């Protein structure tokens, strides 16, 4: 069974994170790659640039953003391939946004949980 959690990329890595995947399209500001301790960078699973720009982390747009991002994910062949490749264990999706509840990693984690259940 796969356990999918989310965490800010600026928080220190821990052994309990399991596999660590950055899920932002852009590299986080001020973070050295060595400090991120990543297993991979899944930028192609992040929201498209136009959707990311439109959303702008506005909480009032989050509901519509989720709908649009889920549509993008359904048409992204990488989502199913990624879910199949995860195997058992813990997976931590890393994001740079300041809000832990209003960000794309929440939506991506839901999608991966559904596919790996």
C-alpha cells in the first residue's frame, strides 16, 4: 500500500518522509538542490503555466482551480504511469506554496491516493 502525504519543500527532510518528490513546475526560490533531498522532480504533473498563473494561490479560486487541475490530470498520461510506479511505502509530495491547504499538491495527492488505493 502506498501512503501519499504532502509537505512544504522548505521543511527539513526526515527519514519518515519516504520517497520525496518535488511537484512544482518551477524550482523553489532560495532552495539548493542538495538541500531538497529529492528522489525526483515531477514538474510535468504540476498545473500548466496558464492554470498556475490564473490561480495565483487565491483561496477564492481554489474550488475552480481544483476542477480545472483535475481535468488536466485526467488527460496527463504521466499520472497513471507515476501511480503504477510508486509501489508500497510512503511518498511525500513537496511543494513551495505557503498555504498547506490551498495548493496543487493537495489535489495531486488526492488523485494519487485514488489511483493507488
